[in-house]
């Protein structure tokens, strides 16, 4: 099940939720203010190949992935 990131158009809260591929975004509610006017964001991720010491990009997590 994919993890999607959303932003509330009313309060600008950014939150994540697990959604099935077949589920519609229409029923998503902001957990902070309860508003239904949310937009799905394009999530960015990075994968490391090999030793992270060769990478010029920093990460917010551990330096190496197994």
C-alpha cells in the first residue's frame, strides 16, 4: 500500500497517509483542522547505490542502507 503526502489548502498542514491504488483522494481530511480541501503532493525520495560516502547529496537518515 503506497504512502501519499498531502497538503491542506486551508491551514497548510502537510501530512502522510497510506492509501490503496484504487482509493479516491476525495475522502481525505486534514488531521489538524478537519478540512477536506487537500492536495496530493509529489513526494521525492532518494536511493543510494553502494557506499554513501561517494554521494554528494546528504540525507536525513543513516549514511548507509542495507
